[in-house]
């Protein structure tokens, strides 16, 4: 009987411990990477002159993309008449055209690993996204 009590006491603790470990690794709270949907009302707060799309984004018709987040993965989507552009504060920028972009937050570095379509991930300090109206 003592063995059964000890075993039953350990099982809930082990399960609780495992659950805590799993949830702490996969919850959004641990994925503290910055992302922001930008439109004409807020883009000037995030855009710097080193961005290759600087002049275009300040004068073009833009709107914020839709973000879909699941744990540490975020995808950005634009309406079909818009091109998605993602950039960060270093001047790194990528146009995805009409395709969505997907980024995985690296909790250790607090950077985004973004699939840029060439089969490799590119590391972005932040994932600032905007939708640029197609000409």
C-alpha cells in the first residue's frame, strides 16, 4: 500500500512536471519576437532610410497585412491586389509578391527565421510587414 501511495504521488508530479516543461517551451510567452502590421498611419515609426523600399513605402498606397500566429510561428498575408513586404530595423527587406510569408521565432536570439523562398531561412531582427498596392 505504501508503494502504491508513493507511485500515485509521483505520477501526478511527473505528469505535472512534463506538462509544465512542454507548455513553457511552446507557449507564445516564450516566443518574444517583435512583429508589427504597418500601414500609412504608423510605417514612418518603423521605416529607416537604409530600407531599399524607403521612398516607395512612404509615397505608395499601403495597408497592414493579416497576421496568423500559432505558438512560435507567424504568417503574414496580403489581399490579392497587394504585394507583401517584410523588413526589420537593420535595413533588411524582402518583397514576397502576392505570396504569404512565414516566420519562426527563435526564442534564444529573439529573431525571426523567415522562409524567403530560396530554400533557406533569413534572420530578421523584427518582422515588420506591410502590403503595397500592385501597380
